[in-house]
C-alpha cells in the first residue's frame, strides 16, 4: 500500500480539524507510556535515563509493528484510512496556529493574566511576569521552533521511515518535552532524552530554516533578511537546533528575538537573534502564521511528491531498500 495518498489525506485533516481534545490520540497515549516507564526506571542517573529512553522507543516500535500487522488483514481502503488517521495525529500545523492565536487573542482583549496562562501551555519557561511584548516574542519563538519539531520533522521522518519513523520521532520528541530539563529531578535522568532529541532534530531544524526562507518569499515577507539573519544568528541559542528557525523567522519579520528570558524564577541571559527593529505587535503574529502555513505547505508538497513518485509504502523510503 502506498503512503502518498494517506499522507495527503492526513495533512488535509490536520489543516481542517487540528487536534480535537476529545478524540482518541496516539500521542497522548505515548505520554502515558512515557509516564509508566519513568515510574519504572527513574533514578537520578544518566544510565537510568538511557534505559528509560530505550524502553519507550522499543515499546513504541512494538506498538507500530502491531498496527502494521493488523492493517495487513484489512481491505486496502480501510488500511489506507487507518494510515491516514495515524499520520494525521502526528501533524500539528493547525494546532500550533490555534494555540498561538489563543495567546494573541487574550492580549488583544487586554487580558494579560489569561495570555500568560495560555502561553504557559506551549512554552517551557515562567510566564507569570512577562510583559505583552515579551509574551509576543515568546509566541513567535514558539511558532518558529515548533514549526521544526511539530510540522517539518514529522513529515521528514514519515518520508524517510514511514509510520514507524513518525512515531519513533514523536516518542523521542515527547520524552524530551517531559523529562529533558536541566533541573534537580531530570538533570541526569533526562540527559539522554534531551541529547537524542537534539540529534534527531539536527537536519529537520536546518531544513525548516531553509524552507522558511522560501516561505517568506511566497508570503510576501523579507526572504533576503531571513537568509541573512539565519546565516548570521542561527548559533545564538543554547539549543543546537532552535536558533535556525528562530533566526529565519526574525529575519523574515524584521524583528529581534532571543535575549534574556525568565525560566521559572531565574533570568537566563541569551544573545539576541535578529536586528533591532520595531516593537512586536499583533501584526507580527499574523506574519508568523503566514510563514507557518507557507512552510508547512511546501514541506507537505515535497513529502507527497517524493512518496508518490517512489511509490513508498508504510516504511517510507527505507522500505524501498528491502
């Protein structure tokens, strides 16, 4: 069974429906799997974190292999529908737009407390004392970073490794979001999860930044500055990957991101990304959303085309090597 048409259906479902909270969702189930293995494996040691990471990845792979085995007994149309649904649950273009817009809507109504609370749902930092401009900066940074690991990277791994690649990536990325913190509990235990996520996102982050430059041209924004700032400031981040899409976004919008940030009571000094520009305003979020959708559409088009031309199946391009 080819993966191209199920992927296209999945992408259209994501654009139309986003992530309805009441629907059964494999990624939420992955979160419970991660919590289970954390409870079994937790010790404040790097080795325990490595065992935990492997346990989650093996469990995920077994689950996906079981799904692929079950699909073999279904009619082709039903199997394609199952593939489309599971692929859809791994994509996040609409939900990223929705969550960021909820923050901006609260700011537009002058409700700073609600904006801070909504922002806390999508960022890993303290939000209780942020100003409106700091909130807008955090939202745009989050859109840029999650464009890489919530939109482009899932398509990238779907193309390379099919459904198993998508869910192994989502498992690794979800582990990082749950335990990849430099604090007392997770500083050692979460180190393997954090490093693995850095490795897996190395290529997708850089691909995302390049696609964002093209997207800026498509969206009528500043592609030349997106390219210039990406090349100059991509390394101005504590993350080996986040600076790439953030720098491309800063250049495309003509704003400055990065700088000192509060992380749960502690101010972390970070270099700025981008040139000093106009204060962040509601229009910049709209421009960031244009970049989000243009980048997503370009990546989806490339993924569909590659899957269609190669007739890749459930294992993506890897399956063509067998």
